[in-house]
């Protein structure tokens, strides 16, 4: 059974930073690309970033390019999202995503 557990969210001031983590189990983590998505209040899911299975390739949505960095540790079966220069519009529940499986998410709230 695929399990994804996100953590690291919280309340931060505008311009601040957070590092999200996603612990994965139930599948061969190192074989698959992984993604981060988010859902802001009253809005649909927004794709943010994808990293290749070995971490050599990354892609970002324009909304986070240059501010967020996706990474992974295949030995630890963990996905990361380093977020910087956070803005109030980044307030959302953040999820890691594997083939349409997501965890419970972690709340990020950015105050102005």
C-alpha cells in the first residue's frame, strides 16, 4: 500500500522559508518521479514541481520557479520541497504526489 506522509508546514511571515518533507513507503521510491502539488482555500489542485527518479531532472510551475527547490533522498525514501521568499498567495495545503496518490498534506500559512 502506497503511503505518503508530508510534514514541515507551519505559519511563516511573508519572505520567510520552510522546508517540507514527504516520507514514502509501499512502493520502490527510487524508480519513480515524484511531485509536489498544493491546494489553496477554495481552489483546485495546483502542480508545483516534479523531480525525476534519480533527481537529475526537475521542473517547476512559473508561480514557484526561482523560489522553491525540489529534491529527494532515495536512500531515505524522502522527498523535499525547500520554499523561500514565501508570499501570502503560497498559503495552501501541500501534498506530495505519486501516480495520483497523496498523503494527508501539510498546511502552509504565510502571513503578510
